[in-house]
């Protein structure tokens, strides 16, 4: 019997492999080097090393803070669309967390870095606006698979870089705490929850639904690429 060699065999092998993969693994796999780029950005290494210029961190945090409202809208919409109360509870707990602890971090960091009200009220950068528009569009779609795809990128990519970097001892709190917010068992549990919910509903998705999830995932990855580039412009 002749084996499956060459392009046709490769395609069949890839199809079989993807069918056996979880949807979230498939989405990350398809993102390829772009996923690696958003989880290994030089900004994160400088943050962990304590060498990130304050002006760069300020530019990043001011813009990131502008996501809080749209992110909470997206997360709340996803919670409402989740199929069972068991599926909603972890999301509701995460929503309460980001509107308390993370918001406190921003307030303390802004004070320590001398960010006044005028600076905080600065206009959104185009990359920020693009990500906000994506989040709100996903929320308005009321499609669980689309909302989860965007949320998974936002949180999973941050868990990957937060886990990867090695913080230098004695970092300023606004460096160390931003890393700590995106690593450890609690944040990992959030990512496991979001990925798990998307993987749970994957068998119920039509081909069109899966294409929508893939498109939303790709769009979110590109938004992350743009956001890191925007932050580095302030260096």
C-alpha cells in the first residue's frame, strides 16, 4: 500500500490533527508566529527587567485603562449568553474582580507615576479605538462563540507573557503588580474557564459559526499586535 506522501497526504494529516484538537488550540495554532509575537513582545521583557521607561508605561496604561469599560461590557454580554448558571458564575466573579482590584491598580499606578487627570483624559490612539470597536461589536453580536474568541485572546495572551517573564527582584509596584495580575493560579483559572467554555460549545457550532470564531480570534490577535506597537512608540 502506498502511503500518503506529498501535499495531499500533508493536507489529510493536518485535517485529522485539527479534528482532534480543541478549538482554542486550533485557533492559537493558526495564529502561528503572530501569537508568538504578542506573547513575547519586548515591552513585557523590559517591564519584568525594570528597564521600561516610565513614559512608555504611562502611555500604555493610559490607553489600556480605556479598555476597562468596553471589556466589562463584552464580559457581561458573554456572561448573559452563557448556557447555564454554572457557566456564568466564574465569569461574574472575574467581572467583579476587574472592576475592583485591577481598577485599584490603575489608580495607584497613575498617582505614583504622576499621571494627572488631563493625561488620563487624552484621546484614544487608533489602535485602542480599533480594539474597543472589536469588543463592542462582539458584544453587540450576542454570539457566544464570537465574544469568547475575543476574550480568549485578550486573557490567554496575557497569561502567556505574564507566566513567561521573570521579574527582577525589587521592581516598582507598578511593574510587579501588573505582571502579578496576569499570572498565577487565579488568573490561570480565568483563562481555563474562558477556553473551556469555548471548547465546550465548539461541537455545537456550525461551519459558519466556527468561521466567525476564527475571524474574531484573528482580529483580536491583530489588535494586540497593534496595541504593543503603539506602546513602544512612546519609548
